C-alpha cells in the first residue's frame, strides 16, 4: 500500500469533525495561493488544498503548476498535479 492510500484509509476511520480538523491543520502548508494558475476568483473564494477537496469552483486557466513542489505533495504521497483544474488526488486515482 502506498502512502496516499494508507492516509486515505486512516481518514475514512475518522469522524467528519476529525477529518475537517486534519484538513484545517494542513492548510498552512498549502502553496496554492502562490501558484500561477491560482487566480483572484479562487482567492476570493478562499479555496485551498485542491489536492484534497477537488477542483476549483472558478474557471481557472491552466498555467504553471506548483503542486509537485508543495509540501502537501510529499506529506500525502501525491502522484498527480493541476488539482485545481483536474480534481482531487483521490478522484484522479483508480482506487
């Protein structure tokens, strides 16, 4: 089992409140606001952690992606990128 799958399985065992807290605790590591693809709409919506919550509600224009350099990528064992326009890691994987 890879790192991401293990984390997802452990999160499935958590209560909704515990999962929300885990996401909140991870937000300070998120570098989405520094990404060239992140725009004023995403900023106004306060969107972060696309890798976990899925693609943006905004019509983002794909530019350079910083996902591979994000600390969350290493922490969670992520394999994909452009989460803001493509969706969450879980959604992009066949699990």
